[in-house]
């Protein structure tokens, strides 16, 4: 399984971005996929996840602002980020949680104040 994240960039506070993560392989639709982020000098933290059945959950810091839709037909998962804050600045990683955890390469999101 390979994961390719894209869609990061520079945005002003209050703006929106949509990250995309494309997965190869045949296991995408039956596993949980998630987004994590790592800010400079901090540990990687979980942001959001969506199960194979479509159940979503979010970190308190992004609840109400981010959503994590998935498209199993395209083996894609997205992170729609609205009302962005400077503290959302980080490298964002997508992950697929199967028997083994697979990680994408990360995409930089920078939110200016």
C-alpha cells in the first residue's frame, strides 16, 4: 500500500484548504484511514479518522472545523479544513490502519495570521 498526500499550501487565518490522499492497493475500503499532523518541535498528533463504515471522529482541536470524507471507489480520503488557525500549521500525514500502519509522505500546511 502506498499513500500520496497532496493539497497543502499557504493560507490566511480563517481560510480553507482541502488535503487529498490517494491510496494504492486493494485494502483501502476495508480499513480505517486517518490524518495526523506534526508541528515544528512537537510530536505527531492525531487529527481525524474515518472507519471503513464511514464513522468519523475528530480531535477536539479541530472538531467543527475539519471533516474527513472518503471515497472508496477512488481509494481517496480527504481532509476538508475550514476556519483555519495559525496553530493548524503543521505537516499533515495520511495513514491507513490495517494489520500494518501505512503512512503517506506528508504535505505542509501553513496558516498565516
